[in-house]
């Protein structure tokens, strides 16, 4: 009787192991796909060209009717926050974006817009964390989080 039971158990084990292997392979494939998707979704790669406008700003109230606008051209970034157009050098170190203002239109603007320009310039000069979330850019630092959406080609 023990030999028959052992033979029956051996047959059952031999039938199940391919399913365990197939399940393990499928689980590994799904895990790999999820990791790849997450890496594609979030990265530190900042564009070298294109324009982005703010769609969300948390931790800072913008002047009513304004939004932030960043235009990337090679290693330069042009910034507009409602007052003056500002241009400057851009550098990425790790996951930090640093911008130093090189030029500004210096047009007299309303005091609240001038304050907003000054804040944005200081915020970017201090360095902000940046990553891409699909097509969007997300910048954060000093309690402020800004989500930037790409602007379609206007040609």
C-alpha cells in the first residue's frame, strides 16, 4: 500500500512542477514590465528644448491670472512668471535643477508681479528637485511643488 501511495504522490508532483515554473516565469515577466514602466514614467531627464507651463502650484499662491512658463533651449532656460522675461543658465546635478538668471527685460511691472519674479528667480537659484512624470515636469523645493505641462508646438 505504501508503494502505491508513493507512486501516486510522485505522479502528482511531476504534473505540478511545470505549472510552478510557468507561474514563476510569468511573475518575473510581470515584475520586469512594472519596473520598466515605472522607470519610463519617472526620470531625471530634463528636456533640452520645448516650453512648459504650470498646471499645478502647491505651497505658493501665484498672482491671479498668471502661470509659470519655462522654455528650454540647450543649456539655457527662459522663465516668465507674469512680470519680466528672464533668461539664464541651466544645470542639472543629480536630481537638482539649478538656474542662474543672466538677463531680464527689466520692464517696470506691477509690484505683485515683481515680487513673484523675484521669488521664482530665488527659488530656482537655490536649486529644486526635478523629475519627469511621463511628459510633465515636476519641480519641488522649499515647500513648493510645481507641475509643468508641455506646450504644443505653436508653428
